[in-house]
C-alpha cells in the first residue's frame, strides 16, 4: 500500500448521475482547503442511467478520481469490498453518492483516525430527513445490533464512516454485511470504534434505493455474522456440541426403553415391545440428528481449513487502475 495518499474516499453508487458532479467538486474543495493528498474511487454498481458516462467525463478533468463499473448490480457490500481492495490512502472514508452525506465532515473524521487513534469512526445522523417508514425500522435495527454486538453506536448503517487503512485491508464485506462493518472490524481485533455526529442532508436528486426488505435481509445477516464470527474457525464446537447432546439424549432414552423391556420380561410382567412405543422413534430421530450434526461439524471443519473462496465480481470497465 502506498503512503503518498492521505485519504481514499470510496463511494458506491447506483443511478446517481445528477449528483456526481456536485459531489466530486465538493470533495475536491474540502481536500484542497485542508491540503490533503487524496483519491476518490467511484464504484458504479450496475447503474442504468448515465452515471458511468459522467464518471468518465469527470475523470478527464480530475486526476484524483478513479472509477470502477460493475457489469450488473451486485449491491453496496460488493461495491465497498472491491473499493476497499483498491484504496491506497492512510485513512479510508466511505460515503453515499446522493449528497445526503457532507464532505465537510472528512477533516474531523480524518483527525479522529490519525490523531485520536480510532480504528473506525461511524457517523451518527442524529437529525434525519427521512420518512418514518425508514427511520423507525432503522432504530429497531440499531437497537438489535447494539444488543447483540455490544458496540455502542447509534447508527450502524450510516454510510459516512472513516477507517484506518488496516481495517479495510483485513475484512471482507459481502451480502448485506456493509451494515455490520463495525461488528466485523471488532471481531477482527479492531476494537477502538468511535462515533461522530454528522450532518444529514435532504436528498437533492433522484430517489431513495431503500426498501423494507433490506431490514429483513439485514437481520438475517446479523445472525449469520454472529455465528460465523464465533464459530468460523471452530465449527465443530457448535455442530459437534449440539450433535453430541442430541445423540446422548436419543441413546439414553433408547437404553432406558431396552432396560425397561428386559426388567419387565425378567419379572414376567406385561410390557410393550420397544418398537411399539412412540418414545423409541423420537429417540431414534434424536440419534440420527445427532450423527448428522456431528458430521456437519466435521465437514465444516474441513471446509474452514481449506479456506473460503472470496466472492468474485465481474467488472466491465475501470478508470485509473
């Protein structure tokens, strides 16, 4: 990684052609005013408008601007993951392309990383200009994430964040995991996570890409990342423990039924056949499930040793790489 760049700004976007000229000019003014050496990486996540054409035109007049264009829409996590891989800056800033995040926040975020020693600083849009249909689910999502992750942030999903470069080079973001980058960072050993109240501006161009289904996927991803983070390198501890418990329950029940059968037969007492009792079949199911869980843990252990293949994203064009 080169040290000549102070700040890398990573901006995923989808159909934001109208806002890009104003956004990049604003970023340039802030960087020049504070004397930062910087790069802006715009990731076009399969836009169907003129976003890529605008990026091409802007890059001809701004040597600090780079662009990556996906062949189709892969999602914000994929765009961030690819952008992180290309950054060269000491500090990495992420922001949305819709002008609702203010580039004027960049100097303070940079200071918190470089001078205050934070690994990650997340923006907190304390005053929002979004409808209730978006803010209410956001509050529920943030509360659940705080409870599970033990990270005291008010706004996990804020697009405006600052990272020490070591963080973005050490994590992988996929699915809807961009919401949980602070969680991923913490479980990768980057525990100094801060928060800064940032300005939230009303959308000036275009329409929101927000959908309530994203929160459903978000909660599923939270469950996934919680499991993966705790058991990624030791899946046998999870599956093997459940499998052993299930197997022992089934084995003990079966043993009891057999012993009961022998005892009653020895005393010439009336007793049903073991296979005539519903409890026997429940015990049999428990034994089979236990064996399957144990085998699942064994196979997961083998897979984890081989390593998980990183997601591949088909890039159509790029600028400056």
